[in-house]
C-alpha cells in the first residue's frame, strides 16, 4: 500500500530532479519522467546474484511466472552483468494519468516485481548441488 506522504515526497522529487526512488514492499523502485514528462519509467531489482547469475535463472527469463491475478502491464527485463543483477522495467505513457491510476501503476509494478523475485529465486535453487551426508 502506498502512503500519501510517500506519494507527495515522490512527486516533489520528480518535479525537482525528474527521477526519484520509492520503497514498495521493502524494495527500491526508481521512477523517472522522460520526454517532457510525457512518459514514465519504472525499474527495480528482482534478482541479486552475488558474484554469479546461474544458468537456470538466465533461462527462466524467457519464461513467465504464474500470476495470481491477470496482469496487463507490459514490462521487460534487463541483465546487469557487472552487478550480477536482473532488473524489471516498465516504460509507459504518463499524460492523462490521475493520482489513482498512478498508484495503481505502482502497485501493479510492485506485484509483478515480487512475483518475478519469487520465480527467479525458485529457479535459482535448480543449480544447487545436492550432497549426501553419510
């Protein structure tokens, strides 16, 4: 749930700097307005690989996780090889968006990100080596 005070702070930062960061469900989301504030860009990390991104995680990027409810937001993934990180991104039209629609956008994005986090973490376990102990 997005608090009104957090939303006000976000709007203030966007007006000053054209980008801001907001915490949604404990994860940082970068919000940018671009093209004369006609478009909005959202990005958040959905996987931290430490010093490695396993093959099973890489392969799972071409699949889709199972969502609990229908998702209409078109997102895409980027891989940051230097930071061993996978980000979920969204780029959309901002014009004619009211506060309610903006909150809905952030909540939908957060839901998709959390679903991807769980999905990638589950696939990460596929590369674990099982050792029998006698």
